[in-house]
C-alpha cells in the first residue's frame, strides 16, 4: 500500500520510538488517522487544519457530524493562535496544563483549525495532554491534532491498544502504543465562553481542583452538569449489555461491576477498586466494562459509586452507559 493512501486496510501498531513517532506524524500530515495514548484515554488523531482529514475521522468513528472535537496542542502558547483567552483561561492553563483539562473558548477568527472540527461553532475546545507520546507526536506533526476517544461512536472508550484495534482496526493507519492511560477517564471540560465558567463534562480533573482556582462553576448552581455540550448524547460509552446502576449485588445471570471490599473479581465480577479508591476506579472503568461485556452477560449491574472527586465523572459515564440507546 502507498503510504499516502488515506483508506488503509491494515492498521499497524507502532511502539513509540522516535522513528515511529516521526512516521506517525508524517501520516497525520498526509491526512491519515493515527490513534495514540494520552493520560486520559486513547485518542484517534487527525490533522485539525484539514477538513478532509477530519471528515475521514468522523467516518471512521461513525460519529454524528454535529459533535465538535477537541484540538490537542503540544505547546500551551499555541492556544493564542486559535482562541481568545481571559484571566480564568490563563490561570487554568498555567496550573493544570499539561493535563486532563479541556477549555472551551471563543474561537479566534482565522485560526488554523478547520470549521468542521468545531462543527461550525464560534467556540473551540482545546487541551494540552500530559502523556509524553501524545506530546511528542503532536509536536512532530507541528499543528493542532483533533482527537476524540479512539472507539466507535457511542461505545466504551478505549484504554488499551487492543480496545482501539477491536473498534477501529482496518479503518485507521497506525496505533501508537503507550500502555494503560493513567487517568482512564476523559478530560474535564470547562466552558469559558460566558460570564460563568460551566462544567460541560466531569472528567479526570475533579471539579474541586478547578473551583479552587476560579471559583464556583455554573454560577454556584449545583446542578451536576451544565446544559449538555453539543454532541453530548444521552446514551454514550455504552457496552452491548444492558446496565443496571446502584445495584447492591448482582441478580442471577448478571455480570457485576463492584466497588469496595465486599466482592472480589471473578469470571463475572470486576472490582473497580477493592480499597474504594476513586482514582483507581476511574482508571479501571472502561477496561472492566469491556471485559464484563465480553462475558456475554445480558446485563451488567453496577455497585453504587460515591459522588465526590472523580466519582462525579465515573457516575456521569455510568449514567450515559445506562441511558436508553438509539439504534446502533
Ligand atoms: O480526554 C479527552 O478529552 C479525550 C482524549 C483523547 O484527549 N478526548 C475526548 O474527545 O474525549 P471526545 O471527542 O470524545 O469528546 C469531546 C467533547 C464532546 O463531548 C464535545 O461535545 C465537546 O468535547 N466539545 C468539543 N468542542 C466543543 C465546543 N466548542 N463547545 C462545547 N463542547 C465542545
Ligand atoms: Mg468519546
């Protein structure tokens, strides 16, 4: 196959050597799709400046067109070329980047990111990832890289090379391998386009870390999540099996996602964290949902998860995984 062929039939897994990163960056610049590790989940990268590359990415994910993407940067100063920042944005970026924080900011007219990546909005979502492989790849590409989670739209996010391969094998050029993501759950998304900073998606950085810096989110209103960000479908992150939340124990025939010391992992039970640690639970969430789904059980029952810290993001994902689904 020609290296510039944008519709590969083979997906190559690369270990993250400098030569491989150069190859993968070249593929991105040619408009091809490359999955890579971040500290949150694996991302499916495309050149943010190329509408054709972004269209290819939507097609590979099977993603509804209206869902805007996050532009990933290797250099925090590059944010100024793409977006207008204010004091809140500067403080958050300075303190929490690189890391699991995405800022939605007013888009700077004439910025390099294509309209399709922003779904035609006058705002743009930007994040600087911490994972060294992600940063090396984006730096080598020398341009912003859009990267949704590297799974088919609506299904469970990918936290391992095998997950990416299962969902996208044959549809993308490369997967750059980088072990298990540390956080295991997507970035926290904060909308700074209005007077009140709003939490659009709870994620890898707990709300309290952000409120400590810029004050209460959502104007002090404690609704857990602000009105849905465009493309945040009610059903998302969904395994094949039906989901039953806040279940003290599994019913007969159910697989069980446990939390805390009561139940050990076995064939049909995965324990997010026996010691009740929410950080460990977030890191295990998607891999365990996939593993329980693979048991073939008709339903996955899930233990109650405390709401504090990363529990907010975990409960958000579980609620979406359990929501009524559109035909898939
Ligand atoms: O951790 C992450 O953020 C991962 C890794 C790969 O970086 N990426 C990720 O991307 O989760 P994705 O596409 O799965 O989720 C992006 C979210 C969507 O819910 C989308 O609606 C929101 O960001 N978003 C993007 N642009 C937006 C905008 N201009 N306004 C509001 N929400 C926006
Ligand atoms: Mg996603």
